[in-house]
C-alpha cells in the first residue's frame, strides 16, 4: 500500500509550484464551481475558459440561471457542444432554487440528487466548494491512478472503475481535499500524459508501480466509428432564411431544415463534424422551399440569426452560405 502521507506531501510540494491558475480555483462559490464542472465534461480547459467568463457575466448565480428560458441558455452555451449539459445545468439551478432556497446543499447525498450530477461532479463540488474529504476520478486522475497502481484491467469496466475509486478514496486527506484533488488533476494533465508521460519530472514516481506507464491505462475496445450523411435545405427569401427547431439531437436549437432523402444533385456545401461515435457529413442543398413552413419551422431575418441558439456545424454552414454584410459576414461563425 502507498505511504499516503509521503505521497500527499510530495504531490502538494509539486502542486504549490506547478499547479495551474484556473479561475474556478480562485473561488469557493458553489455556483461558479458547478458551472465549471458542467462545462469541463468532455471539453478541454482551454476551450472552456472564454465560455466560463461569458456565462458568469450573463448568469452570475443560481437565481439568474433559473429564471432564464431554455433558448437563452442554449444560446449562451452554443459552441461548447453536448447541449444536454446546458439543459441539465439549467435544471440543476432550478432545483437548487426550488428545493434549497438558492444555496447549494453541502451534503454530498443531496448534491448527487441534482439533475446532471453524478458521482464525480458530486465529489468535485463537495471537495472544491466545501473542502469535504471526497475523492474525485476524472480522465486525468483515472490515468494517473491506473499507472500508480499498475492496474491491468480496463478502467472503463465495472471492476476497473471500482478499483480507481477505491484508490482515490484511500488517498484523499481529511483536510485540504480541494488542493489534493486539484493536484492529482494537474499531475495527470501536465506530466502523466496519455502517450508520452514525463516520468522523469514526476514528483510521485517513487510510488508508481507501472512497469511501462505509456501502455496504461487499459480500456475496452471502442466501437467502430459510424459514418453518416445528413441532407439539409438552404432556403432564403426576401432577406430571411428558413430554420427548423430540432426535436432530437439538438433539441431546442435552430438548424437548417431536414430533407427526407439525399437529393441526387450536388450540394451547395459539405461539412464534416464528429458526434460521439459518429462522423457526420452535413450536406446542404438549395431548395425553393414551401410557401408556409411546418409547425417547427420559421423564417428569420438575417439580422436575427446571431441571437438564435444554433449548433456549430449549422452556424458554420450559414456563415459560408449567406452573403457578407458591411464589416463582415451576415452571421458570426462559432468554432
């Protein structure tokens, strides 16, 4: 078993010098930390930073987010992807207002019952906001712990996840959990890298049991990527463009109208984008369009498009298809 006191001491000495200065680490505000945790799910820190600041300027607390309508929330989130996170964050804010008087509960069992809050996020909120001695296991920590213990089973299996959480629980200190968990994350992000771990610089290499760290962690085989083509229509008339409010993948967001079949003529535009285990080609075709849109379609003036929640692939398509206006394009692309 790892000498926990010596391990924590070495880790904290390194973190005091090399830890990342991130805005959500400069606050103990539970709301700001909750926002950061939702944004950081499946998204890199560098991508999150500008969105985090803009979000807090627009929705500075639970009350302001709870009052907002879904369209405003999705518009503020656009460009981050995985829009279900925005909906769950919105629902969590409303639950905090309705059930806890606008204050995030401090008990981890109550935190874990909030919409969109799983085991990791509950532990992160408890430790980062309230310094509770709760473990956290995200991608960087999972990789670090798998190497530290020379874990030879897939970490995305039930047994593998259980082993990682058991190790994280054994290592977390009774006090200072927020610094400990941050230090583990940063060690994984900065030194214990996926393909080329910088073991020579690692402050806890003396505790590491991995014989070949670069071969760890072991994961289950990923399903093959599925390639899909999705046809959409581009209809513009009298300074307006027809959009459709999505009811499935991008529920609540406005997209180019779907076509029931792939036309045989060449498209105006093709754009490729990844989505979970899919590689999707967005094919956009010119079409005169119906005189009257259906129930989930609407004509929008070009000047209103920047105020609508539009997913990034469709926003990029519109930015390329619409004529430029004075001072730039008719629509600002989101990257």
